[in-house]
């Protein structure tokens, strides 16, 4: 059990006639929680599931992992999963797959070299370069929600495609692939009629110009159609990930609100009676000080004892807040897996687990399910346990063991309890975390 956090305020200087009393320094309470450090704003506590965006209530502070988070006196950490402020690497990852298709413009460049000459080649290649840049920037505008700029760049791309027709003839219709991609990104399934129109134009318009010596281009149906389907799946995956982030944020917000309500209720019930009793006894001791010093001293001693008990009770409330429970972690894990679209096969009762192992198994469930959501790409996840053992199994990608802070810290917890932890891939796919702890020796 984590030791209560003790305040370490420095004593403020005594007031003097020349100088007013200096204000007592204030700090937010905090302390270790398992293998993490928790930072709370003044007046409230914070809670959450590992991997869920923090800073959801009252400010940007969050509770980080062992190697993350705000240092003492340092700035607060910006959550990398926050949808309002996506980091640059996330935007680059989103742009990578759609931008790969820019390599297809090589066919248009070859058409410019074949059809045009001299200044025509320069003009055609310049149009292609501007087209590629406008396409990338239109994706940036789309991800940033700048719809006005997105539609402006969309119109520019259509104009550049029309301008390229005299220089590349039929090969210029390759540029329609990118216009179709942007249509899919903006309209989703509603873009099907527009994409069908783009395919029809790319197939039949070259035959309308006899000087181009080109017939109906049936390859446009295959190229634009396949790319549109692929990009529809890509954008759907991105939106699903965004929805997962929002769902996880909501789960964390509800969990934090529930904890705040519980702590407010416990502190009210605890301190209301105790502080009232202390006030009454202190007033009685003041009145008896002059007439009955012995009884006054006894009342003061009772006030001191009651104050100590109240302080211990407050620490017990905070300690209970820091502890994890197996039933609570199973409930939170079930919500997390549901939000991630993973079929959760979790027990509904925990009485089979020995009481002395429930806290340890709760940490294993928390870390195991977090890793499933973060790394496994699984569709199902099952948790099974006995009196002295626990298994977390998924059907994800598996792979080699790469020890990290989470798994390393969990192994230390298990070994400190005299148990063993085994983590590794399953056959033919998936991942399994197995924890075994020894049964207590008979009395």
C-alpha cells in the first residue's frame, strides 16, 4: 500500500511591524501511484486508464508513465492523442498513404514528353509540379478542417487538369485519380456518383478528340475505381481511429467524474461530523480554561486525539482512491475494448481469485488490456483467471517480445509478490500474458 503523502511546505516568516505576513506557498497534492506519478490540481484528484488522453477536467495536467509527464516545476505535457491539437507526426502519417499515389504522375510526365516539345514540355511539367503540391496541401486543409481552403484547392486541381490536356492528351486523365481521392475524402459514400462521372469522363473524353489518336480508355475504370475503393477504406480507418480516441476520452471523463463524486461524498461524510465535534470541544475547553483547567486540558487532549483520527481517515480515503480493484479494472477494460471494437471475453465475477492476489491481478488486467488496444490489432481478447493464476490472450498480430516500461514494471510487481510472468506470441497468431503466483503456505 502506498504511503500517505506528507506535506513539505516551508514555514512562512513571522509577521513583523515593518513587513506583512508572507503568504503561505500552495501546491497541488500529489504522490506515487504504483509505478506512476500522479499530479493533481488543487481541489480535485485525477484518474484514468493508461493510454487514455489525460487533462480532461480542469486543465492540461495528466498522470504520465514512468518516463513521461511534467517534471517538478516544468510545463504540463500536451497529450499526443488530443484530437484538437494533432502532432505533426500524426499528420505526416495521415498524408503518407494518399501521397504515395503521386508516383502515378510519372505516366502524365511521360505523356508530356511524348506529345509536347520545347516550351510545351516545360509548361506541362510545371503544371504537374503545381498539381502535386496543391493535392498535398488540399489533404492538409482537409485534415485541419479548413473546408474553404480545401474547396479552393479542389477547384485549382480541376483547373490544372484541364490546363494539362493540351500538353499530355490522354495521359492527363491520370490526374483525375487525385480528384477522385479528394472527392472520396470529403463526401465518403456520397461521392460514388461523382467518382462514376470522373471515370466516365476519363474513359470516353479522349475518343472525342480525333487528333489525339486515342480510343475509349478502359484502363481508367480499373485505375480510378481501385484507387477510390482503397482510399475509401483508408479514410474510413482514419475516422474509426478518431472515433476511438473520442470514445476513450469519454470513458476517461466519466470515470474521473465518478471518482470526484465518490471522494466528495466520502470527505463530506467523514469531515462533517469530525470537524463539528472538534469545534464544540475546542469551544468548551476555551470556556473551562479559567474555571476548570484540568477538565479543559482533558478536552484539549480529546480534540488532539480526534484530530489524529480524522487525519488518518482522510489518508485512508486517499489511499482507497489510489488502490485498484480487480472488478473495477475488468469493468473499465470492458468499456475500453468495446470502444476499440474488440470482442471482450472478460469474467463477470472475481470471487474465484484469492483476496491477497486481487490487487496484483488488477494491475495485470490494466496493463494487459492497454497493450491489446495499443499494439495487438486484435478482434477478440479474453481474460481468464483462477485462484492463483491469470491469462490475457488476444488474436492479434503477435510478434517478438520487446520489453518496455509497462511490461517491465508489471514483471517487477509480479516477482515482488513471489510470482512469475510470461508474455509471448501464441500459435498461429495472437499474444498471451500469463501470471502465476504461489498459494500461501498453510497455517
